[in-house]
């Protein structure tokens, strides 16, 4: 009996879209199931709201990508190949959604938010992406390949029984109009006026970060941030008031602001002194205080060198990163540049604004300046960005010889090699002083065995792999300091050991846990050992280095001298769409429109709304100055 041929385009379209919605909902359920600690505080009503309102964001991205293909599939074109083509596109889009959602499931537990600006950075690390996919996520790849093969077979099979419908022109037109209306409404996400749904709109339906995370999905956030290079700003705090508040926080009593149009650009009063002391900043990849015994007392036993340095240096025990990715740590430490919603990411447009170039300031003062990273030169484009900030030389993996016979190739290089390379450059310099930054990489996953003596734990979990590489990183720091002593530049060098962001650690949603980092100013010949317990930030490092070395350029920094206690410090942090502030009195997470959560250490923390005013002022002032290119005057360093 012959198989009856028929036109199933409309049915195929509806089924594909419904299956995509099921896929997004299943991913949301998996997120809830796999991260119980993060979502533990949500009530039943909040869970129901997240799943129901989540469909808005799901359908918005489904309509955006699948809508055009559905419309083209259902046009009155009678060719079989036309229907097969657009069915194939819909299936491939479904598979792409599945890939992104699977990646988001892997990524989410690391920093408790969906993929966002990472899609902007992935193009610089395809080697790592492919390596990770085929070594760590190959079961997912096999499953996706099987799904693609099955989908391909179904499409081929369907084309054998396809026969175009014979609708009237009126009916075809009505069908097309209805599809367009549904697609437009889906993308907008609402019937009222205003813009289409954005990431920040999640707080129309959610009251906590956990509820917002469950409402959103990784495809939507990745597209929105990838498309704009930024997330939306929802902060309506008055800009003038914000700038005055921030000036009080960051401009020291002995500093002058010479140009009112650039309210944070300042210079220290008095005649400049002769430059003194070398500076070497060591940016530590993903170090969390939880794994450093000298900071936590947890007894992991892999940081004996750093534990000893903490006792000999100035240990800032309450220090915080500005963001959750390496690029933001680099920007904060190298240029005192904060991360705020509503602006392009650093490295993806923000660097086109005039920024205060700390390496250039040191070069202008007669220093040899350099940047070296253990990873490839184009990783995060940090070498190019360091050069843009005035570093005279910048180096990456391609420039650094391998010094030891390692067990396996590390995707982000070896700390020991980059330290020895930096020491060679310092030794060969012609200038009397140097200022350099070295960015480590061995503690970046996927973790690989370096030397057998550091494989203290089996490679059976993320934490064990991290601890093994942390042990190698710690030993490498010791070798760097030995080399500094041998080459004669140890006594007159200020070492700054600071993490770019945290990795791992306790399952605790607090800002302190997510952003607290090791920060050590180490110069035992210059400073007595001490422990400082007040809040500081990566953003405080630039003004500190100017004071410690005696140079006094005209500069802009979103912080103040680490050692200055005349005004309480505040650490501005950003986790995608949310902003936060940490002070000695407590912490507050904010959406820009409402307080999401807060932890008060003293009753007066947010008395009369002062903590909320601080976080909104910090966010608004940075957004205003950077957005209007009033951060730093282009000719200021000339």
C-alpha cells in the first residue's frame, strides 16, 4: 500500500517550537536539581514564578532564532527542497539550543550565574574550548551527535512523503501574518510599550538572585550580552550626587582634582619625589582563600610557601575582586577599572575610551615596564590590552621557553616558566627600576599533572585537580623569590600577590565568599609583617603603588591607597546583571532598582539607606564617567 503524502510544515513548526520550550524547561529543572544549595531559599511561590515567567525568556529567544525559519518554511513555496532546507535549519537551531544549555549547566555551578560576557571572550580561546569539549565533555558531544543523526534521518524520511498543500492565497497570507505576530510578541515578551525583554527585566518577576537565575536561561543571557557587549543598566540614581559621593570615597585629602570635567582624575600635591622601589604584580589565576591554609586554616597542605609569605608581608585578609572573570581582575589591577552593567566589557569596546594607563605612568617615570602571561598571547587579548595601557613589552606562551619536563601539556601554561622568563627580562633591563605584571595560569581548568611530586591528590574531582596545580603554583612562587634574591633585586622590590578572581570554595551565596581573594603586599625589607582586616579591593592597588614608589602622575582610579584608613574602604563587585558592595559593616547585593539581599555586621549598616546609596553611587559614577568618556583626559599623561 503506497504511503500517503501530505504537507506537515505547520505541524512540524509547532512541534519543533514546543519541543524547544520543553528543552528549556527541562534545563531549568535540571539547574534546580543539580544546584540545591543555591536555590534552597526559594519558596514554592518563587519556584512557580520562576518556571512560569521563565517561559517568557525562553520563548523570546526561541522566537528570535526560530521565528524567521518558521516563517520561511511556511511560505507558499511548493519545492520539496525548500521545506527540507528550513526543517533542517529548525532542527539545527534546536541542537544549538541544547549545546548552549548543556554548556550553561556545566558553567553555572562555578560562579552561580548563567553564561553572559564569556561568549565575547570565547573566540580567543578556541583551543581550550575544543580541548575541553573532547576531553571533559565528550559524553555530551556523543549524545548530541546521536540526536543530530536521528533528526537528520527524520527530516530525510519526512521529505519522502512530502506533498505541498494547496491553500488559497487568503489562507496563506493569514498564516504568514499570524506567524509574524506570534514571533514579534514572543521577542518583545509583553504587550505594553517599551523595549523587548532584556536581562535586567528579570527583576520585574524575581526578588532574589536565586529566583532571577532560575527564571533566566543561558541562551538568552549569552545572546543579550554578546549582542550588546554589555548588560543593561537599571540604576536611576542621580549622577551628580553619585559623583560627589564617590569623590569623597576615593580622592585623598592630599590630592587635587585639576579639571572639574574629570571629577576622579587627580594628582598628589607637592613636588614629585625621585622614583623608588621596583614593582612586580603577580596575578594569581583563580586562587580562593579557602584553599590557602594561611588564610583559612583548612589544612590542605599545598601552599607552604605562600603561607610563609603571609607571615612576613602585609596581609590584607578582607580583600575582594571586582568581577568573576580574569579580564575583570586584569582591568582592576592594571588600570583600577571597575566592572559596571550598561557598558561594553573591557577588551570589547571599553578600552576605546581614554583610560588611566598605569604602566605608561611608570614608563614615563623611567621604569622598564612589561606584562607576561603563561597562557597564549591572544588569550583574553591581555597582551594587546597591556600594550594599550602602556606596557613597553608584553609576552605570552609563544615567547616563553619550557624549562622542565612536565607530565602533560597544560592548556594555560606553567607558572614556573613564566616566572623564570620574567626574571630573565628583569635581569636584562637597562633601566634602574622596573614595574611588571605576571599572570599565572596553571590553576585554570582543565587541570593537568605538572610534576609528579605535586600530585598529592588523585585527579578524581575538580577540587583535587585544583589542589594539585595549586601546589605547583605555590612552589613556583618560591622559585621566583629565590631567583629575585640570586639576581639582586629582591630587597628593593614590592611584590603584590593578588588573585584575579576566586574558583571553587564553599557553597555559600554571599558576596564575601564569591569575591574574597588573597591580597598580599610583600616586601620584607621595606615593611614590617602585619595583618590588615578592613575591606579593600583590587581597585585600590593602583593608587597604592603610586604612593609606595613615589611617582605622582595625573591619574584616575576607582579606589584609594590600601594603607589609607582615613576613610572606610568599600569594595564594588559585579556579577553580571547585579552589582554589590562590601564594607566593614556588611554587604549588599542590588539589581540597580532594588535591594536583592544584604548581610549586616553592625545595626547601622544600611541605616537611612546609606549602604544602598553607596552601591548605587559607585555604579552610577563609573557608568557616567566611562559612558561619557570623562574618566581620564587623553592628553593627561603627556
